[in-house]
C-alpha cells in the first residue's frame, strides 16, 4: 500500500508582482503527521501556507488535498474542505468577545448543533477561554490569544492545520505550552503543517521537516535526522 499523503504540493510557485517568494517547491504531509517548514525570515514560509489555504494564488504548480486539486480554490472553500490556516500574528478581533471570536471561526459550519458542540470542545481543550468567554479577545495575554486563534481554527473541524509561527512573541514558558498544545492536537488526530522560527523545538515535535531558503527547499528529512546533524543545525537552524 502506498503511504497516505494528505497534502501534496507539486512545483508550487507564488509571487507578489515581480517578487518571486516561492519558486517551485514540492512538499508532502502524510495523514497523522506533524511536518515542520523551517527557514529564515523572508524564506517564503508564510507565502507557502497562504498558497495552500487560498489566500495567495499559485503562479505555477498544484496543491492536492486528499487527492483533489485545490489549487486556486477560494479560501473559505479550502477551509470547508478541512484545510485550516492559523495565520501569523493571531489576528484576534478587537471589540469582539472570546466567544464571538470563536463563533466567527465557525462561519463555514452551517449546522448550529455542530457549531455548539465544537465550541464546547474548544472550551474543554482550553478552559481559560471558557473563563474569559465574555471578555474582549484583544484583552487576553499573548498565550491566551494564541489559544484563541487555534481554538477558532478548531471551530472549522480541520483535518489539517496550517500553523504559522504559533510561538512568535511568547515568553519561553508559553512557547513550550504552545508546543504541547500542538502535540496534543496531533495526538487527537489532527494532521499539522507547522511553520516555526524555533527550529529545534519544532523538530523535536515533528515527524518530518523541510528547510526553505529564498523560496526553494534546500533540505528535507526525518525530523530526528535533521536535528541530529550538527552541520545542518549550524547552517540552517541557527544556534
Ligand atoms: N504582501 C507582500 N507583498 C510583497 N512582497 C511580499 C509580501 N509578503 C511577503 N513578501 C515577500 O515575499 C518573500 C517571502 O515572504 P514570506 O513568505 O512572508 O516569508 P517568511 O514567512 O518565511 O518570513 C519575502 O521576500 C517577502 O519580503
Ligand atoms: Mg512568515
């Protein structure tokens, strides 16, 4: 039997006007895995996630999800198919309560009972969000806002989560907490494509890793192998 590839990028290229941000990359995420996409600032990580989720249009190549070509599909449709993007910077909506922020996450879910069940599941996973349900989302701490952003994504019932630097700007303790959350979501059955600046941490969690450099995949392999190779660590992953 062939391996169960859930998400596959074939020769994906994306540009902003004349700036080529992603230059023809191949990438695979197998069902049940955590795959991490690493690379320096400006390498094209965010653009890759946006191309998958339909926020940026691919210039070339294909995105396949569960064998279906989703290239160029509008973002809401991609989300409805089960590919859910948690953007960089969290984007908690000011002036809306935690509950309203979560309910907005479920805009693709038509069934009211399902929306309610999902909200209950998110509150069960992140009890702090229940406690703060009526507070303005923007008043939460950085760590809580990250939980809210992930919680909002979970309201879609994702098959695969695209996480863009979830630990960015968080205190070290919260970075570890965020990684534990990612691991727990994965163990509960969600496949994950994780963009992280903390390469060591990400590789500890992930099954497989890719290193992007100037829009090109420079390196890929089992996470254990990548993190065990000192030359790779030095050249690509920083101290
Ligand atoms: N909205 C945009 N308009 C123009 N150029 C952009 C835009 N977003 C990103 N870029 C450029 O595309 C390249 C890749 O950016 P990005 O995908 O954000 O990288 P990363 O997430 O790895 O830091 C960079 O050169 C960046 O300056
Ligand atoms: Mg980025």
